[in-house]
């Protein structure tokens, strides 16, 4: 018997991708329900070879739903996730709302799947910021082998992380520059086409951006609170796929060859390191 699964935020970029992956991976769902705000009711979204009509999140009865994949933003999750959890449905939340809540496990399956045992306190499971997720998947096997002392990470984050409007802005600005039209930033604080923006999210009092802060606190919660980490997050003019440069200091000796062998055999990692022209992954190959 399969699950009844609800996808909240089904009309957004991430919601549509969730529906696509559920179908692609053959997730054992007997029924999938697409949810969004009232203004999106009746909108159609694709689920494999089926078309789902979007229903209103606010009026949905979750008492017979097993899992709600919540990707409707922090404010919506703050309002609805506790109610959905109280109805007996497990919420897997994609926003930043619950990541630092001590009663909500922050999970990356390849890294700390065992921590999921604490989800019943609120019936909510959080997943981390996108840049944190890919970072800890690579750090986990190395930490197990040699104990990480310190991490310095720089990110090169695509515009997809800021949503569909941000992707549209990159496209529109790129086209405008080629035809010598004026460029006016709307989503980003400065022009993103043919440019880099060293700011993701708002600045905090200590000078870090909130995105950088997320990487620090989430890595500590998922992997090890003793790890020292500093992050610099940069938005780059790439449509899809984030990249990272990571410098790691260990407590114990670990050679580059040993690290490559560990990563080659680790879950969730495809190691490309031939050290020749083109012998590495780029966002283009990683997208999708």
C-alpha cells in the first residue's frame, strides 16, 4: 500500500521539481495532491503523464495524508506546518523556518539519517539550505575518517536559488545587454548578467549575510557543533546548479589520495578529478 502525499507550493519552481522527482523515482504514492494558495486554485501542474489540479492549502484536510512536502516559503510553513503535523501528517519542510528549532531534526539522508528519530515531537522534518546540503554530503565521510577541525567555503550560487523571477531577470538582462537596452535590477540588488554579487540574503550585524550564517549553524547542527566554519556566498550568472570551493583542516593526517578514495566510495557523491582539461564537473553538467 502506497502513501498519500501532498506537495505544498506545487506551482513554484521547487514544487514542480518535487513532483517531477516523485514521478521519476517511482515514489510509492497511491495519491499525490498539489497544493498552493487560494489564488492558484485550479491551476494545472504535471505529475508524470498525469495533470493535477491545484487545491487550496488553507482548506485541505490532512487527517488522511501521510506526508506533506512543504515548499511554500518560511511564512507559509510557520503558519501551516504545525497544524498539518498536529493532524497526523508528517511535514518535510524545505524552508528555513524550522532548521534551527531544537525539536525539529535537520536531515540530509546521506549524512545524519539516524537523527530523524526526533521528528515526532512536532511531526516536522527540516532539510537544510541548498549550499549546506551539498557541503555536508562531501564533508561527512572525511569527518568520519580524520575529524574536521576547520572549514573555509566559498559558494558560487546560481540564480535558481532565488526563484523563477530571478531566473527570468538573468535571461532578460542578458538579452537586454546584447541589444544595448538599459538594464534595471529588480530581484537582485545589482545587475546579475555578466556580473557577480557577493550578497545572498540580508546582511547581519557581524557583517556576514544570512546565507553565510545559515551554512555555519546548519553544518554544526547536522555534522558536528565543534567544527569551525566560515563561508562567503556569491551569486553568479548561472541559471541552475550551485558550486563550492572548500578548504578543510583535519585533526588527523589525511592525504589527497586517501581523501579521493573516501569520496569515491561515499554515498551521494560522484568524484570527477582527472586533472586534465575538462576533467571536472561544471554547473552545466550538474544541472538536473
